[in-house]
């Protein structure tokens, strides 16, 4: 039946309404109508976005990337910028030490002292003090004689003597030498042969005896290769010039430690070395040096102490008279209160130019810029400490005022402003340390959170928030580089093994088994220690660490790819690809690998969190990223002790939270991708 135009329009309107109702109807994920209108990629995306945890993980990761890569562009501080502060702190202001080593001042520029004598001058003086001797004879390796003589406390003179060997005595003397080659016997010069000596010696040698006796004389035998040296007890002194009487020898032997003898106008120097005694006759001597432990302190900074001044002053003290340096004459005066020796310019006797003592008072950095009045007060307090047996003492002294910028403060006239500070002296086993409060320029370590540093500063005085940002860069970069390297190696090795099978598969799978058996953490610890020994630069070390982690982690990806390809290579589309003659390389990487990519994406995403944990662990142990590069692991390592973790929670808690959030976010995204790629998962 023919329909009019109105009926046709009504039927069309009814069909459009039914079609709109069908479109408005909600379709489920497994709806066939939905499959018809969505591509596979869209379907995976729809499944992914319906997973709330996946969305949470994605949002966290987006924030982490913005935090690590974008925010540092706008943040005013860098990861290695060190911050300082001015603080009123107790500092090591000065130190006091008693000088014990004697300084040698040469009086004769042409004279020289052998190093064997120089090295034992201080020890020889200490020996003289302990024994109460006023003089001592020293002899160098060349036989040159020196005389050390005490002038007064802390001042000694060194003389070089002209002498010759006068006599010697020894417990044993070389009597003869016998050589087996040629049967030669030589009696030492000046020795008379004992009757029967030759036969007795040969018998002793044959019997391998160490000693023998002939005519009541005892001999000792010493073998040197094919030669025998024979010794006997000394019969007394051997004189090289005039022979002396028994009284002389008794006087020499009485000096069991050596010394000097004056007989008439003659002077003899006696040297004792074990049983050997040598007597030298001194024909003359000259003073070549002076030694002292005295320290010179000036009253006026403009007055300069020179070596010539020190030598002249020490000679003046030793001789008890005035001395001159150039055209200026000086005299020595003893302060009645302190007992210190003062050097005065004769033309200006009321104003001492230098003070002499045996204690060295210097600033803690070694500079000699302390005023003489401060040194005198310090010595006075130390003397009182010694008398009372105290280990600490305090006194007040005006020291230069320092402003908040670490600069000295001056008044309107340009004079240095001083303020009274309490000086604490501490006795540390004979040396003294002086402490005082002063404004100092310090590294601002472990600063609390503030408007300048939102999360404070770390142990190196660096901004924690800045290092958290740059540390995120390192941690995320390491994670992605390592996972990409693992994936590439795993795809190549697993793809080849799964496609070709046979002996190729066996070889690659045995390699996988070997890499599974490698103890990764000990290997990483050993490599970290080796990098420390090689003193690698931080960026080179980071590159090596990423490479090692990637090489150690590809085995799991290779096994996954191999298993997937083994199931895919028998599919119809692969049979068709082989039938049309495609090359193996194209079949693997064009047709097989793309079908494995969904599983690879899930595995790689889940592995990112594990790599971040591994990198943080290595850096925490000091084996990963090194200073000054920041990573989340190294930041936690800076507060690794229990006390530090309790005191500086504002450092490790935010960093630990970032690590946890990032790892959890990667796991959420990995779980979401796994569910999205697997349509059988329940929603």
C-alpha cells in the first residue's frame, strides 16, 4: 500500500528516536557494540582511565616529572649552592705551646755542621739537662769533633774543634787474619806472634770452634767467606803519639759516658762507644753557632725581628752584656713581676721593643698578630694554672668586634672597636687552647625550614628542596635509562632465542640462567668500591652504574619475550609472512615484537619502581651517586645516624615520601596497564 508523505515522516521520526535511545544506552567494556566502534588502542585507553588507582599513579608521576624537571627552572637555588651564615660562636682564638726544639743560629757563615750532629743537638741538650753536665762532645761520621756548651738556661753554644786521635782502647782488637786460599797468615801490625798460634788456629778451624787458647791467651775466630779474622782481648791503651801514665788512663776510663779532660794546658776529648774508647787531643776550637728555644715577641708591630737581631740578642744574653744590630744598641732587662727578659733600645730605655720567653703564643691559624699585652696576660694566667694545678681558667680581654657581615668594626675616627670577651684557657697535655666568643662566617648546616629554605639545609649547607628536585631528576633518569637498556637487550636476546629455537635458544637461555645466578648486590658493592678507588667523576660513575644495572637486569625481559614469541610464531599471520618470503629480521621486529609490546610495557613500568629502590639503596650505602650530585638515596644518607634522623626529620621524611610515592605510582600505572591489556580481567 502506498504511504503518504506524512506517514513516511512519522516513521522516520520514530526510527530516529529509537536510534537515539540506543546510543544513550550505557555500553559495558565487553559489549560487542562498543568493540565495533572503538579501535584496540582506544579500548586499552578506556580500560586504563576507568581504573582509579591508575589515574592516581599517573597524576603522581606527572607531578614528579614537573617537580624534578620543570620546577628547578624557576627555583632560585641550584643543587650544589652552599649557604653561609654569620653566628656568634665559640671559636679557637689562640694556642700556646712550650718550645722544646732548639733553633740553630749559625754565627760563622762559612762554617757547616754535619747533619748527623744537627739531628741530635736537641736530644744531646736534653741529656745534658738530665745528667747535670755543662758540656758534651759530639762527633760526626767523618770524625770531626764538636763541643756543646751551656751558657745559661735555654741558651747553648756550639764549638767546632780541631783535634787528632791521641789514643784508643777496645775490648777486643784484631790480632790476625788467616786465608784458606794459599794458606796465608797475617799478624796485625804491632802485635807479637804467640808461640804455637798458627797450629792452634788451624785446629780450631778444623774443629769449627769459635774460640781457643794459646799460652794462656784467649782468641776468638770469625769467618768471612774463605777468610778468618782472629781477635783477642785488648792489653790496654794504644797511643798514637806520646804515651801517658796509668793515672791518665784511669781518668779516661772514669768518663764512662765520654767527656773532657784538662791536664795542664792540654785538653782531651773522650768518646765512648760500647767497649771502644777514643781519646782526641784538642788543639783549638771556634764558636760557630748558638742554640736556643727562646721566642721573641714585639711590643710594636712596626718593629721587625730579624735573624741577625735574634743571634745578637742571644749572644748578649749569654755574655751578659749589651749588643748592637747595625748602629742601634740594645740591652737586656729582666721584668721583676713576670721574670721575662725584655730587650730595650738604649736610646729609648723606657719602651721595650721585644720580650723573650720560651712559650709560643699564636693565633689558632698560626699567625703572629696577637698584641704583646695579651700574650703577657696569657702567660700570667697559665703560670697561675700551673701553681694551682687547674686545667682550665678564664680571663676577660678586649678583642676586636666583628659585625654580622664578618668584618671588623671601626669607630668614626677609624679606630678598631673592641669589646670585652671572656677568654677560656684549656690545658691539653702541656699545650693550651684559648677559646673566645666571636661572630664568625659559617656554613649554614642543618638549618631549620624557613621562608628562605622551605625544607631547610643539609649537612653541607645546601638547600634541601633544591636537592630533592635535582635528586628526582637523577633517580627518574636512572630508572628510565636502566629499564630501556634492559628492555632493548631483552627484546634482542629473547626475540632471537624464541624465533630461531634449537641451539641458538639453548645458548641464550643458558646465558639467562647465568645472569639469574649472579648475585647482583655484591657485584654492585664491589663495583662501587672500585669506583671509589679509581676516584671517578660523579657523572662517569653514574653512567657506569646505569650500564651495570641494565646489563644485570635483561634476563627477565628476555625470558618473557622468548615465551611470547614461541606461542606467536606458529600463528597463521606468521605462516603467511613466511610464505610470502619476508626476512627473519622483518618477521621478528615487524610482526612478532609489536605483539609482545603490551606485556613489555607492563613489565617495564613495574620495573621502574624497583630500579629507583636499587639506586636509592646504593646511594644510601655510599656506592651509587656521589657528591656533589644529588639523589634521593644520598640525601637520606646525610642523616643516617639515629640521632640525626631524630633531629632532622624535615630532611629524610620528605625524601622518603617522594621515593615511596614514586615507586607506588609506577606500580599503580603498571597494574592499570596490565588490566587494560588483559580484557579477561574483572572490573
